[in-house]
C-alpha cells in the first residue's frame, strides 16, 4: 500500500497488467509540433489545437518497431494508428536499436516494465515451445518475432552507480562491454541472491539466444559528462553484441541521439481520446477488481461511472484535456476522483487540487517507490513555499512573454528570496538548491518539464503556468487589490485572458468572492464586447449558477450578452454587427444557462411555431436557377394548412428525445418513446442509430454551450423518428388536436414558406417571391445567414440572424444547416400526388430532399430554390431538421 498524503488515506498499488494501455510513438518533428502548442507558441494560428493533434495522428506501437520485418504478416502491415491498411505497401521499417524519448510522466518506464513483464511471461514457456510463446508478444506488444528474446531490464542510474563505484571517470574511457554485463549480474544477484553467477553475461554472449536489453533513465545518470560516459558504455555493448535488440529510454536533452550508434529515435506521443478513456476505465475497474486482470479489449465507450465523470470534465475543458494527454497527470486526476471527491466543475478548483496532489503526494510516491518505510524529505522548505516559488516564476515568465526559462534565469529570480529567508545560505548553496529543486520537480511532479536536462525548463502545459501566475496575483496580502486591478487592466492583451479567467475562478471558489465580484464588474463596465464575453467566460469558469454572491454579476452580464447576440426585442439597435461576436455571445449565454425561455425553443408552447400558412397554389422552382434540378418552374398546390417550426431542431430538444428512448423524462415523453422504439424495431432500426455521430456529440450529450445550436449528423430516419415522437407526445399532453400532425415538411411546404409572403394572391402564384428568404443578396450578407460568407465557420445558435427571417417568422431557413424534408428527391415538375413520407410509408431506394444551405456552403445554397437529395442513411456535419405542423382543413 502506498499512502497518498494529500488525500490522507491509503492508495492500493495496482497490478501493471490491470491498468496498462499500449503507447505509441511518433517522429521528433511531430512531437515538437505538439510541444510547441502545449507551450502556447501557436496562439496566432487559426486553429493551433487542431493542427497540434493532427500532427501526432500518424503513430506506431512502441514494440512493433523492434519486430523482425519478415515476421510481420502481410495482412497485418500497418503504418499508422487509425489509418487504413494498404497491403501493397513495402514492408514497414523496423529497427534493432530504439531510442524511446518522452517527457516526464509520458509513460517511458511503464512501457519498459510492461514489455519486460510480457517478454518474461512468453520466455517462461520456452520449455514447452522452443521459440517461446510469441503469440503473447504479438497480441500484447505487437512485437512480431520468430523467437522470443530473453528480456533484460535495468535502470541506468543503478547500473552506473555500480560502475562508478569501481571505475574512475578516466578509467571508463575505452572499457570493454563486459563491464556492463558484470554490473547487470551484480544488480540481479543483489535482488535475487540464489541466481547463478554470470547469468546475464552467459545469456548475452550466447549467440544462439536473442536478447532484448531495455535500459531506462539515461537522462538521470548525471551531468553532461556522466551521461556521455553512459552513452559510451551502451555503444560499446551494442558494438560487441550487435545480434541483440536494444531499447533505451530517456527524457530529451541536447545531443541525446548524436552519440548513440545506430539508434532510431522515436518520441512517445500524447494519449488520444480513446487512450484516455481506456486508461480511466482500466484504472477504476482495477480498483474494483483488485487482483483480477481488466479486460484489455474493453470498449472505451462503456465507461464505469467514475471514468465517465472524469471524461465529461475533460470534454468540457479543452485545456484540461490537453493536460490529460500526459499519463502521469491523467492518473493524478483519476486519483482525485478515486478519492471519493467529485472532480470540481470549476477549472480553478481542479488545478488547485491537481497542483496540490502533484507537489505533495505524487512526487513523494515516486521518490519513495521501492523504499518501504523510508520517509523522503523533499525540500528544506514546505510544499506551500515551493508552490509560491512556482507561482512567482510563472508570473515572471508571463510578464516577460516567456514560455521557457533557463536555469540561470530561475536562479536570478529566486536567489534573493532564499538569501532573505535563509541568511546563512551563500549564493553557491542557493544555486545548488534551486538546481536540485527543479531537477526533482521536472523528474517527478509532472508540473515542470526539463526541455534540456541541465539548463532549460517550462511548465508542462501553458495553462499550468497561467494558473500559477493567477495564484501569484491573488495571494499578495496587503498589495492584493492593487495587483489584481493591474491584472484586470490587461484584459485586452490576449495572452493575459486565461490568467484573468483563472484568477476570477480561484477567487470565486476558493478565495475572496468580493474580489471576484469586483473583477467581473470591472470587465463589464468597460462596455467592450470582448471584455463582456470574458466576464461571461469567467462566470462560467466559476460555476456562478451555484455561487449566490455572483447572482447580480451573472444577471447583468447575461443581459449584455443577450443584447449583443440579437436575442432582445430591440435587436435592430442593440445587436453586435459581427455575426461571429453574436454567435459567441449566444453560446456563452447557453453556458450560463441563461437562454432557455425565449420564444421558439419550447416544443410545447404555441410560439414554437411560425405563422400558419393556408393551403393554395404557388410557383415552385426557378427557370433562372443555377442548377438544372431547379427547373422548370411550375405551379404546385398545397392541400393542407401548415406551420413550420420557428427554428431548426436544437441539440437540447433532440437530447430530450434520446433521454425518452432511454426511459428518462416525463411519463408521457417516455410512453411516446416506447411507441417509437416499437416502430424502430419493426423497421430493423435501434435507438443507438438515432444518436448523432460521436464527432458532433463526443459523449452522451452535446458540447457545453451548444444546447441551442441545431442538431446535426442525424439521418433522415432519425429525423423522421424524432418528428414522430414529438407528434405522439404532443397529442398525449393535449397540445395537438385531432386532425393535426407533426412531421418533417414536404419540399413544397419548405419552399412556399421560405420564398413567399404568408398570403399569395390567387391570381398570381409567383407574387412576392424572393430569391433568398429575406429578399435579394445585399451588401451586408453577414447580417442575414450563417453561410460560408458569414465568417463564423461553424454551427451558430438559432436566432442570431433575425434579419434573415422569412415572412412567416421562421428563422435560419438559409444557412446554418441543410434541413431534411419528408419527400423524395424527384425531377421537376412534381406531380400532385407527392406526399410526406415516414418510417411506415416510404419509397424504396429513394433519396430525400435537403433544403436551405448551411454554414459550409456559399450563398448559392441559401437560395430558396436550391435543393439537394441524399441517401436517407447518410449523415453529415451540416445536415439537420426542422419540424412542420399540419392543421385540419376543418
């Protein structure tokens, strides 16, 4: 049992097999790209986060690189994780000498331990199978060999301690490789005295038995000269015994690969989403299963409750997710959740707990590993004092616009503090202490990373630097108010905004709520839209809905956001002219749970529907249209009065449907869903097929702030099932009357509402027709619709384009999402017998109509006559749905 002091309880040590997740490697240039993002050096680019993760998509399993080329089956050739196999490619490259590079906490040691364990298990079967059980290596390590190699693992710090006890630095020059073998034998006999002398030497020198020698911690073997001696010994060993395979692990440092003979350098890539979910599941399952082995093939979507809770937090917070790509930091987060302390919603609270755990507890567990009963004294000062030093450094680096700092700069900043607190310390002692302190932090905490082992440091993620800087400004005693005001004054500087957010979050949740009130008020009072958006984000970060002292600030900021987003009655004068700002304001409103009660969002209310359109004739299509499928124009007769929904179906509305299918919600909602489930079964469909694709709903629900964005990535079948559920439900609760129906609109109903006034003269079926829902394309198209021209570049919250409303009052008819219709895609002119189709009655092999254009398409797709037809099973990022309500002729 290893105690976690920060949690004040015992933490069980877990079996490695229970929690291990295979890691992957990338080339140095790929990892450098990702590291540059973590340091915050790509802020000026359009989407630096996406680019950083894309840079490390191409990866390979660690041990696969050490395979025998001829042993990799042709049908299992794979170059990349997550890419298609190409059987015609040349054999993938392999090596017999692999340099495995990774930052602290990236999983180097764990990977070597797991590899040694699997190799040992396979080799033990050598008596039964002459070549050993290579199936274990293939299945667990993706190591393809014809004969199981004998595993030899050693920590280079221990090995070099033994060597230096017998040789001086001068004597190490040119020593034979047998020195390493003697050291390995002595270390082995120290732990297992009964083993025969010279066993390792015999195995390595026996040319008939392949070995895999794994050396861990090259970076920890001393200063540059001492590391050089270690590299010389490894090179000597490789030259003497080239028939074996070698795996050498190290943190990066300058000149690492230059002196190693013939090693292929690869870097451990960050965990991806599937890795994170799999590791969390294994961790929490292992705590439950105790001594049994967790299923390695576990579906990452089937998360146990603790894993699901933590995963939801990571989904909500991109920067927290970024940190979770480091296995050490992810495991630290899991320890917090396992401690029966729910992971806070507020990011500042999460970071506070994470910093406390990593400094006080996790590093102690690291340093005291394999030393039972030994109390490790980490520093000559308290851990809170160490945190204060890191906070000062973080703030200094932010002020100096530094993402990395040299050891000399750290010493210059901290030396006066140590001299003041410890008068008997001379400069040399201060400098030595600072060097040792940062070496230990970089080696074990996960908070600080050594960019070069001796001289260059950074925080593991830029957001940790920002958080610690925020703590510095809010922990200034009598100077606190002045320091905080100086921080708020920098709100217009992009690089300070995250620090301001975290400072407000810290004060609202842990520090002084009066100070948090003052900071938010100061941002709001500037009147600048960007400052108001920042205030909204700060309130969201602080989970202000649960903080009574921030109610006044939350309501005041919400009012300003609502006006910016064009969601007030005076939108013509109050709204922001830039649709990008309007959409950001609306998303922030939703994150603050302040956009639930405006007209058009409640399915049970009359204002959900636009104005009623009576039956009658109108001219459909456009002889001057851009596409042949819009021609010829013709007169079509709509036979039943109807109304379109004011907005497309939103994520929040669609989630209500999915919850009902799962048995959650009101009694009538669930009863209606049961009827839909029965219908789905009759047509070979399942509730799971109703869910939007994972890319758009990354978990069990939509992303935070997107509740009032249109639901997308649903098929025609899913859209039709949703409409059927609404129809049954609204009938059951008395909102719909006999003769009324809710369904998808027909193509004709859609175009009639989009292109014409509510009333058309009977004598002129084309009277008042518009090319676009609002009329002509004008000089300010960004005010009208979320098409490509708007610059938003993503889905927008429904209702932020009031200028684009059609005559009947429906909005977002142009742009945002293409909308499924209930009728098949047919050539014009349409016959009079084209009727709405549904799950019970549909044309075999038909494609179905989509209308309205989207945020991806240009202005041409937003024209009232523009149409498309797609397979009903297909889904896409900009395909949504709008409901129609038909009325009885009586």
